[in-house]
């Protein structure tokens, strides 16, 4: 069942997007609310994109990339981790509950982990309700 909630996912092309694709190919059950934006690397996710997604009405934003040490661009996920950690701490100042934001790591071979992550995130946002 798909709710009216708007969930946005910024996914690394090399790992998390491939993991999401694997989950779909394996026909693993996962919620349908997440709208995916395919990024070349999580290191390219500007925190302003996340704030804009919330400003435009997103109820939850998920960023997922390669595990630290597995980045195709060597350091992209380390840059992302620093930026996203700071952003998460600043979200209350923008009137956004930090629970509505998640950054995580999912590799291309972790289709089942992707399904778990997106299911748990969707359940969390559903429990919080609309913004």
C-alpha cells in the first residue's frame, strides 16, 4: 500500500542505486512511496538539495551511498558523511525533525539490506505523519 507521504531518496549510482535495483529484480517487498534521485556519488549531494526537498514538501529524505572505503571516487562518501552529519544536527533550526532525515550506506550486492532500510525509513516517516 502506498501512502500520500512524499519520500525522496538521493542514491549513489554505483552502490545504493544498484542495491535498490537488485531488490527490485529480486522482487523483494518494499514500500512504493520513495522517489529516487540517482546521483553520481553521495559526495555530490549538496545539503541545500535536502533542505530544498523538505521546503518543496518532502516528508522524509534519505541519502544512501557506498560504504566508507568503497567509494568509486575514493573520498566522496567521506565528504558526504561530514556534510550530512552537520546537516542532521542543524535540521531543528530549520523546523525539521531530525528523524525525517536518514543517511546510510548500502552496497550494490545488498538488495535485501536496501529493502530493509527503505521499509524501516518509510515506517518511521509514516509514524511521524505529514509535515
